[in-house]
C-alpha cells in the first residue's frame, strides 16, 4: 500500500486542485449550525472545511438525492414520450468522510446495486464518486459506536483513500486504484512519511483496533435477542416517547426508504421517505400493517439489525450515532437494543 | 443503454377495455400493446406490473391474463386516485408499464396435480392468469376446479370466459355470492359441513369458505390457490385445514403497499420478506413463518 504525507497547510490548495476536474464535496457548517457536505466552489470554500468532527449530516444525498426526478414526459402529436433524467455524470470526490459513513456507502451499494435489480440513478453517481476519508483518533463523538457494528475509527471499507491526522499533517494511505489515480494528480503536494509520522499513524490504528474510548456499544448477544422479541411488549414501552418525526431516518447514512409520485410539470419524482411515518405502509383499503408507533419503531430496529443481516449478511447500521444525537425524544439505539427483552 | 432503468415505464396503448362489473367499485379489464415493437414482456402467471397513468401516478396490478394467450391484460378495480383515472381512459389512450415483478406461481412444480382455484372479488385477476395457463397446458395437470365468490352475481368478473371454460368441460366451476338471489342454492355459513351440497349445483349463496367446506375439496394429490380479501383467505385456509389439507399445499398471494416493486423503497416488507420481489405468491407454510407484521 502506498503511503504519503499531505501537510495540513497544503490541504486548501489540494482541494482546489481537485476541484478543477471534479465536483468536490467537503463538510462545512451550514446556516443552522449543522455540519454537512457542500460542493466546493458552489456552496463552500476550501478554507471552510471542517475536518475535526463527525458531520451532523452524512454524505448520503450526494449519491441518493433527497429529490430525484426519475423522468419527465411530453406529448408529441398527442402521443406520450418518456424522457429519462440524464444520469449525473460529473466526476465527484467526497473529501473528509468519516470511516462509518464510508462503510455506509458500501452498505448502500448492496441495497442499490447489489441484488437482482440495479438502481440506475444511484449507480451512475456511485461509479463516478471517489471517497477520501479521515480516520477518527478515538470516537469522534460521544454517541459513536462503530466497533459494535463491525466498523472501526480507522476502517478502510468504502474509502478510496484514508487520511490519518498525525498533527500538522495527514498521513495518506491509498486504498483503491481510484484513490491512486486521484493522488497522482496531487503528487506535487505529497511527501514521504517520517518514522515519527508512521508511529503516530500506527497509534491511531492501534487505538481503533482496541476500540479505545467508546462509551456506547451493542453486543452480539443483545442483537440475537431480537430473534425472539418481535412480539414483546417492550416495543410499546420503548416507543412511548417516540414522536414518529423521522429525524433518525433522515440523518441516518444507511436509511434509504423512498416514495415515488407524479408532480405537476409532467415529471415523476423520487423523494426520501421514512418508515416512521404513519401512512408509509397504509393500504388503499386503509388497512395499515404498521399503524402503531411501536410497530414502526420496531421495524426500523429490526431492519437495521435483523432483516438486513439475514438478507444481505450485514447490518444496516454503521454505528455513527447520529440518530442518538439528533433524536428530539432522546431515544438511544444502543440502549434500545441492549435492553431488548 | 445497456442496463435497464427499472423506473422508466414503457408506453403502451390500450387496445380494448372490458367492463367486467359496474357500480362504485367497478372492475375493468384493459388489454394493452407496447408502442415500441421491440419491447416484449416475458412473464409468468402471478407476476405483476406497475401501471402508470402519466401525470397521476402508478399502481401495482397482477397481470390478469396467461402468457399463453398472447396479450397483456390488467383487471382493475376502481378504488382510489390512480385506479379512478385508469377507469376514465378509453381505447387508444396511453399508459405506462414497468415489470414484470414478483415470483409468480410455481406452475412447473404443480404438474400432475389436481388444482383448486379459489378466488374472491378482484382476487380473480391473478387466478384468471394462472387458471388459463393451466387450462392451456391441461395435459400436464390433473382435475381442475374453480370456486369463485363475489358479493352479488353482478360482481362476478370474466363471466363469458368462465362460462365458456365450464361448458367446454375444462374445469369444474362453482360460483358463490354473499346475498341470496333466485336460482342460487343457499349454503349454511354457520354449519358449512352440514350444508346440503348437490354436486350438480353450480351457483350457491354463502361465503367462499363455506362452499369449500361443503364441497369437501380433497387434499390427495392436490393443491389450492387462494386469492382474495384477507378475511376470505383466512377462512378458506381454515376450511381446507379441517379437510386435512397441509400448509404446503395451499398457495396464496399477499398484497402490501408498493412503490418501487424492486425491493428498494422499504415499504412492502413483512419482517424480512419483501412482498414485491419475494412474493406475491407464498405457500401458507411460508406465510405462517412470517413475523406478525401485517
Ligand atoms: C401485488 C399486488 C397486486 C395487485 N393486483 C391488483 C389487481 O390485479 N387488480 C386491482 O384492482 N388491484 C390490485 N392491487 C391493488 C392495487 O395496487 C391498488 O388498489 C391500487 O394501488 C390503488 O391505487 P389508487 O391510486 O387507485 O388508490 P390510492 O390509495 O388513492 O392511491 C394510491 C397511490 O396514489 C397516490 N395518491 C393517492 N392520493 C394522493 C394525493 N392526494 N396526492 C398525491 N398522491 C396521491 C399515492 O402515491 C398512493 O400511493 C394489487 C396490489 C398489489 C400490491
Ligand atoms: S462512529 Fe466511528 S468512524 Fe464514525 S465518526 Fe464515530 S468514531 Fe468515527
Ligand atoms: S441507525 Fe443510527 S447509529 Fe446506525 S447508522 Fe443509522 S443513524 Fe447511525
Ligand atoms: S415495493 Fe419497494 S421494497 Fe417492495
């Protein structure tokens, strides 16, 4: 694996250089004070990049936009012609991704590209997207629990390049060919790591492997209790405080439920939806399989930790902790799963 | 494009419309033809399609005709926004079709068996597709029966077609309605087994499940296909169970709200089972194993 050093003082130049040939997305603080990914040169300046925290909003929307026009249609001589939306074919780089969010992209790849049906819109964006991540030096936030879901603060899955913060520089590790090509374009800014920098990087990896500093966790044993707790009264108790607001699903890097509707202007649009909304599963007959809050909340936890695992072999949760940090009712997924009965 | 974009419907023209039933919840059967001659839909009986009314939306429907009959048909009950719009369309109007989706009926596995088709209301749409398929391959299968129920005699769809099948001796047909009408033999819903059942009668008043019990459908070398409202499916399964049927011999179709049809939108799952891709056809043994998520 090739390794380099990128001095922090050169990061702004490097970002701008990448921005010449790519749409580059970086985490910046938005007007509401939340850190989210914005496009360099369009909505953000390289100097505003915030690389010292877990962004409040994951980069999900770059690959899976909140609103996606699937097609428009027109009438030519009274006959309908469907015009599919041109796939977004700009080369993209998401820079400064946390390892959990990079893994989330790998998980989303399974949903949208894996399996029998390929999602054309997601795939078009994904194929043209490179992920440059920054390893976390211990948990980035008190709500983090990535090691419990198979992740790690220094995980490489889903990333093309992984950076380690070794003080005044980033230690740069190439993970994929895509990453190698991007670094080639930056070669003028890259140096060779010193033994001291190697040691700092090794220390970050050691801490990550030992899951040092994490205060939250979910054990495999509590997850296995889901096998027999579906009909438990526990879900009624646990969901009492839930507002069914869907914040947990909107901020989650792996939640991907959507709706499809025709809108004025002769277009069909896909929009994010949430399994926490009461009309999500409502039949035309008004029968609703998940009419109660408890049923909907249970569906989310079961989807994350059981259905997805059973169907695809992996959890639909990467332990980023956002749903804990942003839940207005204070629900904590690690607590909910740990206390299942 | 090399890979199919599953969200893009193919434009199709309505080539004929049959008014199956009238009233508030009328049923119409639409026959459609793709505008682009290169588009061909290879489907199995029991599979479904998303049908679009452009500008209004799309809904999932069972393909209601057998692939052996060379036409693509949907039988639509008017119940809401999209189905109302469909009912206003005329021959020559255009709709969008994407699919086929779902698993379909395992007709290959059924060879050599006696088959009881049991349908209620619009549940006759998928049953018609698989029944016509089996009839068209009759030499591969055993004895065939249809038990078909609706609220009144006017609510029975596909009348001429079913009459013709019956008269041609292809299939033994029993019709049932909920409310008594002259000429329809009453059965006792409370004591189905005690109901007098005259095998020469073809028309009964009583629930579909009552007819199933009264007729004493025999499980030997047989299977049953039940489609209809949930309560009908449940009662018919109970009737069959009393007659000694095993869960594995009973096939049914499930419905859930669907948006994508391709296992992505997260809406149609019953536990970890995605009805749009894993179903809609399941054996009752499979249904029983599902989580209580309905
Ligand atoms: C596997 C399967 C097979 C089926 N087979 C058949 C069949 O063979 N025949 C049959 O008749 N039925 C069948 N159904 C049922 C059929 O899909 C529903 O009856 C149909 O979807 C009802 O659509 P609707 O628009 O008329 O009803 P509605 O419930 O009114 O609406 C359905 C959709 O329209 C949109 N909508 C409704 N109101 C609004 C609004 N105010 N603003 C914006 N959007 C709105 C929504 O997106 C909604 O999802 C099947 C269902 C499934 C799942
Ligand atoms: S969950 Fe792990 S990878 Fe994600 S921000 Fe927290 S420590 Fe970093
Ligand atoms: S469920 Fe919560 S902790 Fe898990 S990935 Fe989603 S937001 Fe992060
Ligand atoms: S209809 Fe979207 S997942 Fe089944």
